[in-house]
């Protein structure tokens, strides 16, 4: 089958795109990306490319092969691929991490779709205003960002790009929160606070609490003590970037307290949809991708 999109190589029947990381075996991406490619009739296979650090340069170079559309990049290579591509999108540059590589006209372009993916997910849950050009505004909201690792970096830049009214970064190691706060403050003139002790958190109206730590993935624990979560009123939205397990300790606690809450599957969906659009130049079939994730 041929595709009508001139962004895609026309001569090669079997196109490839895949996920670069270590490990990759547990990824949900093949599930919904393959469903999307099949749905729009692009004869491409979404593959899992397990890549130890020593093979990263060779792997990225292989994306320049004629039949390759590009790749997703996951842990632990999102930062390391930055110097390996030809062009880095300004947002990815500011975040310091790439999760999507596009192969176009013999060049490799690096993007970060985790950040806008989070904003699209929040908009889907009724948080913020999504405009016709795909931009989300979070004016009037206070964001409490838990974590200062890779995912939190993307979130911090996304939230400030969306003009959140106030950003509070809470991380176990205070110096990482302070460093991230100082970095986002360079391109954002609103207030940014850093904390390591959650007991100092003061609730604000229209708060969004975002867990970007890995706490809750492997243990029945939450980065926010119940008594701190209990201070927030019912217009608070709690978002846990963790999607496996689908119900974390923090989400269960939030829902028990009557707060609206969601897990990270919606962010996974939207970052993937944006990657799909960058590789193919076509609108992502969101309903099909969503169904493939059983969302
Ligand atoms: P990372 O770079 O390793 O950062 C881990 C963060 O978790 C750091 O802020 C770390 O704090 C904190 N942390 C780890 N263990 C902790 C503990 N026991 N108590 C308190 N804080 C702890 O990881 P990442 O790449 O940012 O990923 C974070 C999470 O986001 C993962 O669960 C990942 O699956 C999820 N994620 C989801 C999506 C999605 O599409 N839904 C996308 C990206 C990531 P310190 O700095 O103090 O060590």
C-alpha cells in the first residue's frame, strides 16, 4: 500500500520506526503506535530497539537509513541523544531532553513531546484552556510539581510555557529542585518556589498536583503525606505521571478525599500522538490510539 503523504519516503514498502531505550520491553508504545500506523495505512513497523549506552551512537546513526521515519527515546538516553542529532527543537533544547527523533531529508531532528503531551493530557481532564493552535493556557492555576528528574524538567518547562500562575517544585533533594527552579525562571517571570519538605506546602485555589517522581511505581507509597494532601480543597486536580500501576497510592488517597485525579496514561497517549504527527505529517488517529491503550 502506498501513502499519499509526501513527508514519507514513497519508494520503500517497509518503513521502520521504533523505541530506543534500556530497557524497552515493558513499553506500551508499540501497542498504540502500531495501531495508529495501521489505521492510517502507513506500511511501517514500530519496533523495540533495546540499546545499551555503548550502542547509542550507532543506533542513532542507523536512523538515517532510507526506510526509517525516526524514533522515540526513553530512559536512560533522553539527554544523551541531544548532541547526536543534527537539529534540536528550541523547547527540547531548554528542557535538555529529546524523546522524539525525526528522520527527514537525511537529517535527524530532535523534539520533546513529553512536555506538550502533559499539557494536552491536562486539557483533556478539563485543566486549562486549549486554543485552536494546540497551545494550552494554565493562567490562574498553581502547579505543585513533585520531583526534579527528567520528567519533572519537561513538566516544569511545559507548565511555565503555559503561563501557570505559580509553580512550586517539591523534591526529596532540595538542591535539584532549586536548580530546576533557577533554570525555568530564566524564561518565566512568574513566581517559582522550591521545597523539599512537603509539610511547608500551603494550599492555593485551583491547584494542580503533578507527581513526576517514580515513587509509587514499585511501592505502595506517595510523595505527599496524607495530611498534606488533605489540606487541599476539592477544586484541586491530582495527576500522577505513573501509569503502571494504573492506581497509585497517591491517586487512591486523592480520590478518597474527593479530589479529581488521573494517571499518566493520558500523557503517554498525547506525547505519542505528537510524535506520530512529527514522523508522518499526518493527524494522529487519537481514538484508535486511545482504544489500543484501553483508555
Ligand atoms: P528520574 O529522572 O529518575 O527522576 C526520579 C525523581 O523521583 C526524582 O525527582 C527523585 O528525587 C524522585 N524520587 C525517586 N525515588 C524517590 C523516593 N523514594 N522518594 C521521593 N522521591 C523520589 O525519573 P523520570 O524519568 O523523571 O521519571 C519519573 C516518573 O515519571 C516515572 O515513574 C516515569 O514512569 C514517569 N513518566 C511518565 C511519562 C508518561 O508519559 N506518563 C513520561 C515520562 C515519565 P531525587 O532527585 O531527590 O532523587
